């Protein structure tokens, strides 16, 4: 494995380990930035967000809802859930990349 690949994988690994920081910083203060419910956001901007409400129910089959394992509600387990979610997400992206490379390579 070359140096660039090792560095890239190390950075990805560090980002996976740091992924729970966003939720831990706001644990006692509500949702993390950008993770608002459409009705909460509508109250903050004083505007009805019909498009956002419609899209929020478009996908209901999440592998790990709320980036967590159901039942893991304390800080420690929620952090582990975030890390597991990050690993699953990275694996899905690398898998999709691998399939794309194979499909494009086979068509040449």
C-alpha cells in the first residue's frame, strides 16, 4: 500500500473515531446543528416548510435510525452507535466506489 493510501485511510479512521463529538457537545441542549425536525425548524423560521415535511417522510428504512442502535440511549452507547454508523457509511461508500470502478472498467 502506498503512502497516500495509508494517509487517506488514517484520516478516514480519525474522522470515524471523532464522529460522536457533534452529538456529545450538545447532549444536554437538544439536537445537533442541522438535525432538526421539520416542525421544530418551522417554528424557528416562522414559516411552514411543506416541501421539507414531505421529504422527511420519503425514506423511512434507515439501517441505523438516528445514527444509533435502538435502545442505546446513554452517552457511551450513543457514541459507539455513531462510530458503528460511520463505519457502515464508509463501507457502503467504498463498496459503491468499488462496484462503479468494476462497471466502468468492464465497459472499456
